C-alpha cells in the first residue's frame, strides 16, 4: 500500500471552511470523516493495485485517498467546481507519491459518457438524491465496470438489492439486476458523516454479469415494461401493461405467451420474466 494520510474530522471541516463549502441537501453532500470506514469500503470493494476505479462525488477526498492508498488509479467525477479544483491539491499534500494516479472530471455524473480511462470498478459514496440514476447511468455507459461498492441511503440500498416478492422490490431492483448480481454488504453509522444525516446508510456490492441478457433495444423495451409495471404496482399486470401492449386483452395475451399469469403483479416478476415479456411483440 502507498504512504497516504487519510482525512479526519478536523481536516474535513478545515477544508470545507477553506473552500467556503456548506454541505447541501440539494447535492446530497455528506462527507465521510472516519478513516476506518473509508478503508472498510475499499476492502469490501476488493480494490487491487492497478485497478482503475471511477468514483462519483468524491467531495473533499476521503474515499479518494483510501482508493489511492490501495494503489488504484482513480478517475473522480465531481459536479462542484470548488471541490473538483481542490481535490488534486489535497491529494498532493496527503499522498504526494501517488497524485499522478488521480484524474478529476468536473462534470455532472449523469452527463458523463466518456472517461479518459476504462474503469474496472465503481466505488463511491453516492449523493443520496441521485444515487440510483447515477448507478444505472454508469453501468449503461461503461461496460468495462465489472464490480463495485456504493454507499447509499439504506432505503435505497435495500431496494436495489431486493429480490422478487420483497416489499421493497421495485423498478431499481429489476434494472440493477439486468446488469449484475447485488447484495447489501453492511450498514454504516450516521456518525461517520459530516454533517450527520437523518437517514441510515448501507454498502451495496455488485458483480456484473459475464454477459448482458440482451442488446440495447431489448434493454430499453425491458426497462419500459418495468416502469409501466411499477408505476401502477398494485394493479395486475394485464392492466398495468395495457398501455404498452395496446389494451388489457393484448397485454394478457403477451403475458401468457411469455409464460406469465396476467393476474400477477410487477413485484412478483424477476428480471428474466420481464426480459421474456419484452421479447413478445407489442401487437400480440
């Protein structure tokens, strides 16, 4: 491991004061102030020397330094101009020997479709307000990402990793399952953040499928069916999907052609079920 000093509570507050940064709910900013938590995330993610890791929302650099300590190359995507400008300076001060392994992209993560290197892992303390869209966006646009760990709001994390039939199973669960297998990998104390959030956090780990279930056209159609099914999750699928297939009779016929009962509800279907349904023509 490289000789890297991690940020503690005092350094985090000093940096924020220096930059005039007040963490905002709008940007979902909660900075990690505990080095043990940082090292735990890096360990759970299985980061190895030589890995190219994309980090979304590095903030003041707590996790960035932990990733560099593990001898990874880090591409950090940060929307906040002040934070993006400061991060290389912080790393130069606390990890001078590895500053050349950091690249900072000052942009909105949801607008990023190219990176200067192909990331093999995604490791991030994701902003609470955009965690699922960001996660799905990066998996869609960077198929080089094979695994990762994200720290997210507990409610969101449990939903992403949920299995069919679970009370919290929903659209994010199915869409995430298109890309890989997911599991919760531990809870995180509120006290490791500044400011202290009013929600709990969890780590969610994923391994990407060796191959995606289908092409881009099939993915889009599958996701459209998922959205329709969960927008009216209390309705039977023959009703919830009537708009997609034209009417409830055609929806029923398509469901039956896919081997699914028209009286099922969205939360009872796996991603494989939705894919089978997506393969049925709309005019069925």
